[in-house]
C-alpha cells in the first residue's frame, strides 16, 4: 500500500509529491496526460514568491507594469518597482515535477483516474495505465487534478460555487510594450471578469474570462484591438474562484484548483496552489505519523492554509463579486477616481497581485464613493 496517491501533476500536485517523497513517504503521482505541462491552460503570470518554492528556468518575460483599459477611456498605466514574471507554463510544470521525481515520487503518465473509493482501511484509486485498468491502494488520496477534479467528484459532495470560463490564444505578433501586461475591462470584452494581453516577445497571449460560459464570443471582440495578430495556438479552461467549504474529508484532501484555492480577482492559481500544497505536506506528514486519517484530524490542513491565505481569498472574493456587477458607466466613474495622481501613486506603491485586498481596502477607505459605483 502506498502512503499517498496524488492525482494530478500540475504545480500543486507535483510540489506536494516533492514534499512527501522528501520526507521518505511512498508517493504515487498520477497524471492523465502523456506529458507533464501539456496541454497548457494558463497565462503564466506569477510573482517572485513562486520561485521561493520552485527551482525553475521557465521565465519567458519580465514586466513591471500594466495598462488598464476602461470602457471609452484612455488606458491607465500602473508602474511597479518589483518585476512580475511571465512563465512558459509547460516548462515550469516539468521543473516542479522533476523536483518530485528526484525526491523519489513514482510518476505515471497516461494515467487517467476513473474511480476513487475511500474507506476505513484506506483508499482505492482505479486508473487507466496506458489503456489498461489498474487499481492502487494508499493510506490517503489527494486531489490535485484541477477544476474538473475526479477526486472531488468521487469523494466530495460540494461543487465550486463560482467558475470563470476562459478562452485564450497564443498569437504570432509582438506587442509594442513588452514591459507591461494589458487588462481590458467592460462589457465588450468580458462578462463579470476581464480580458488580457500578455507580451512574451514575438508571441503574445490574448484571452478573456467570463462568469459562466461564452468566453469565445468575447474573445472575438478583444481580437479587434489586434488586427494584425495570427493565432498559432488555442487553449482555455474553467477556473473555480471560490474555495470549497471543506477541502478535506476522511482519507482525502483537495489542493489548488481542485479545492477552488485560487485568487478570485485574477484567476491565478499557481501561487495559491503551491501554498496549499505546502500546508498539505505539513498536515499529511502529521497524519501519516499519527496514522490518523479521519476527517477531524485532516481538518487541520484547512486550518493551516486558511491561516495563511484564507482571509485574502475571502476578501478578494467579496471584491470580485462587487466588481462583476459593475456597469460600463460605473467603470468609467471608477476610472476617474483611480487615475487621479494620489490614488495612482498608492496603486503603484502597494499594489500586489498575490495580495490585492490590501490595496483595495486602503483605496476604499480614502475614497468610499467607489462603493456607490456599484449602483451607477
């Protein structure tokens, strides 16, 4: 019997496998695709905090700012002193996976899980191993298998309460500003979320997100801003932007996107997924040492990650639901406030894509009229 089976070899699953294998546990990591990191369903915008956890040379570009386009207004430019990294997501995923394999993880590719059973004596995971059905047993199973997690579907009764649909293309054209990402707000290019353009040299990543379905139609409107672009790749995936009420149960936990542990304002899940994996590593080490895999014992995993990033995700969720209700008229009114020199200086000084609520609360405290925009 394995000590742990981790379903999914994305960054969170591989990082947890790395932690547990490094502690001497027998870990099986199952990846449904024939290659780690493929297909790519991510824009790959991260801060340097990610590289505190992961050794990787996957950086495609470094940016210091953002051009934010409000409906019918001139773009607002945000300039930061700290760099934000744009990564080659497939290469990054391989780097994290190699850390796990180097630590002793048994990685299986083409291993699509079809059934998960958790009982008092352990867990059973059935998967297709290059087309053949196999079953492996473990003391605990971890769902790191994304928004459509089979572990969540098999063992957890809860579904993500709020999901963003995305549509993104890799396009063969070079953005004029290679030092800034572009963000597009308003009803033309998104519904309840935002659209983006990210520079990586001669290839640019263009995409949009919507609450619910229909991202493709909004992408068509975004593409009008780039008449010379040529599509060389298409991707997209659902992003859960509200964490589950319970990310644990008997002999099982969920990490990263599988548990909805994602930044609600941006949809970014790499940093939050790795953070959740680090806390899962601590909780599972304690459970394996105590040989206690009860729901009440594994609840400490949720206590750990919530103590770290739970308040931020909760606050960001409130702000995102507020933002999703804004009309174009309200966004234009918001632009007039945010682009004023005093507010823009504050955004430049304390804005942080990993912890945006600090900025939001500070700006609202000084400009409470922003709340009135909700009803404009």
